[in-house]
């Protein structure tokens, strides 16, 4: 055997500390930031009350771009109404978001997704 074999597969160093460091690097969040989020976190109960979600969203769309969380909440509100077969309410919510200027803060992917939900809601209403 030559010296190149020393760097082979059997030359593995195992360190829990190294694994913890890699895991922490992937999260991109400090422990203090995580604890702050954890303290303020509240479980959302999905009960078909999308109006609660929509009113929360509107308070955060005064800026130029909506945050990822805000976008997820408005999509979730429409999805929840669609899931509970409240198609008219979903369309009304989408119209409100469009007319109050909130949609200006959405990215293109969110606009396309909401347009798709709107089309599906119209199809469901027209087929019943």
C-alpha cells in the first residue's frame, strides 16, 4: 500500500461538534433569533375562517413588497376557502385583495397561483 491510501474511505473523523456546526450553518438563524420566534409563535387553527387570515394580511401590505409569510397567508386563506367549498367567499376575497391594492405587493408566482384558484372557483360555481 502506498501513502495515498491514508486519505481513503477508512480515514473518517467523526465529531458531534462538527455535525452540530454544519446543522447550525444550514438554518441560517442564530439560537437567540430562534428562541424569539419560538416565544411569539402561536398555532393557527384551520377552521375555514379565512377572513381572519385576510384581515391579518392586509395590515402588512403597505410596503412595496409583501413578505414571504404574508404571501403564504393570503394563499392559505384562498386555499382554505376553496377546501371548505366556499368558492364565492374565495372569489370575493380575491376581488378585495385586487381592488384594495394588496395584489401590487405580490410576486408573479403568487399572482398566477391566485388567478388559478380564482378560475377553479368560477368553474366550481358554474358547474353547480
